[in-house]
């Protein structure tokens, strides 16, 4: 028996109201709007308030995605939250989300940590579980509160990250929309390039230049691989939703793939790098901005600590 076709039925996002601009950051550490913007493309990021926990942001994004999909919380039987910044080490953030959105207690709930690639990892995992026929509707959420693990004295990292959440509802395909493919990878030899070690106050440690180079190579490889597998050329992709870490990384990939930059949806100027939330947050904005139309093929591509990376192809 072939697997049932699975599609993204709806999307949602949540970003905290508090904006932290580059100019404000320049009052705290030795940096400038000009340095941050030219090196990264970031102008500002959102910072969660104390009550805006990862699970709160995830639940808010999930409610919007459910409304968009026309699926009720009690129809959800699988919740996966991709996060590196859970509210607690246990229970899983997904269990907190289940309770907050009023999903049935018969839903399976777990968190997945693949850092900034977490959303694509979670998407592929949920797709496989729905494809088995044993689950029908899934919430796949990327949610992060990186402001809690940033060293605010370290100018080389604190300018890069922000908080937020994005969610999609997966379920049986309606019409021609469907998930076409996904591929996940990791280069575990590069764990020391980007990590958060345990300690009294765990913070992000990163070798930025090295991460930059590996990220460009990995994302280009992931894109070429998935396009080849599906016999597609880059020009058949209507919109690319890349992980929103650095505008220069996105420009490099566009150049290598010989695709115009306007095919890439970029919103990092306003959010910075929100890790696992970055792709679903961008995907929701792209849809609402009319950048994704029925029949389009969209490519999602990410890299993150691990170093993990991956890509997915979505038909709308
Ligand atoms: N303001 C001013 N100067 C700074 C700042 C800052 N915020 N940060 C670093 N500098 C200085 C450095 O001290 C260095 O000074 P020096 O030459 O006197 O030593 C100089 O700027 C150049 O530093 P580089 O690190 O070489 O700068 P680079 O051009 O590589 O840009 C950056 C740094 C933006 C971090 C870039 O390397 C990058 O984006 N890397 C990828 C990072 C990334 O994407 N991380 C997310 C991974 S996803 C995940 O899983 C979380």
C-alpha cells in the first residue's frame, strides 16, 4: 500500500512585541548598526518577555496555524516542537503546548533538537509518522527563546539571535498540495563550531567564520541533492525559504545556484536568527505576503549546530 499524500494545511507564527534594535545593542556592547547590518543584514530582533516562554510562543503560533488550516486542536494526534531552548529539560515543550491549545490527550508529543535545522528535521519526522497511516494530523512547530542563552557581553554572538515561533499543520493532502521530499544530514565532526555547554549559565559559543563557510557548502549540497532526486532545476522553484542566519550566506547560495536573490524570502532584517523558528516564521510571512501561490514549489533549506542541515520540497 502506498503512503497517503501529506500536505501543509495551514501555517502560523508568533513574534514577541519587544523590538531590540542594533542601535540599542550598540549602547550595551562595542558594536554599531553599520557593522551588524553590513556583516549580517540584521537591523533588529524580537526579545521575549518573562511570560513569553518557548511553549507560550509555540502555542500562539500553533493556534494561528490551526485556524489557517481549519483543523481543530482535538483533531491533532501528533505534536513535535523543534527547539534548542525548551522551557524545561523535561517535560517536553510539546506536552506544554498540547495542554495550552487544548489538544486531545491521545496525541503523541515530543521535542526534537537539531538546532537551527530543527524545523526541517521535525517536518520530515512528522511526515514519516503521518505517512505510516497511524497518525492523521500533526502540529510541527519551531520555537526558540535564544535571548535566554545568549551571552549579552559577547558582541560576536549577541547581535545575531532573536526569539519567536512558527508552526504548520500537516494532514491528508487536499487537492494537489503536498510534501514532495525531504533530506536530513549532519556532520558531527563539527560539533565544536557552535555549541552551548552545560554550566551555571549556559551560553552560545560560536566560531563564526568557520560556521559561515560550512553553512554555505552544506546548504548548497542539500539543495543540489534534493533537486536532483526530484528531477527539478533550481529555476522551477518559485520561492526558497532559507534559514535566516545571515544575509551574506543567503546571497552566496543564490550565487552558487545561479538563482536571482528575489526568489529567496528573507525576513532576518527584522527578526535576526531565531534558530528552529526561523523557517516556519518566514514561511508564514511569505504565504501571508502572497509570495507563495497554489501550484508553486517551495524549497526549505537550513543548517545549524551539529552541524545539522537539510532541505525539503513543498508543493502548494
Ligand atoms: N561589532 C563590531 N565588531 C565585531 C562584532 C560586532 N558585533 N563582532 C565581531 N566583531 C569584530 C571581531 O572582533 C573582529 O575583529 P578583529 O578583526 O579586530 O579581530 C572583526 O569584527 C571581524 O570578525 P569576524 O568574526 O571575522 O567577522 P565576520 O565577517 O566573519 O562576521 C559573523 C561575523 C557575522 C558572525 C559571520 O561569521 C557569520 O554570520 N557566521 C555564521 C554564523 C551563523 O550563521 N550562526 C548561526 C548558526 S545556526 C544555529 O544553529 C544557531
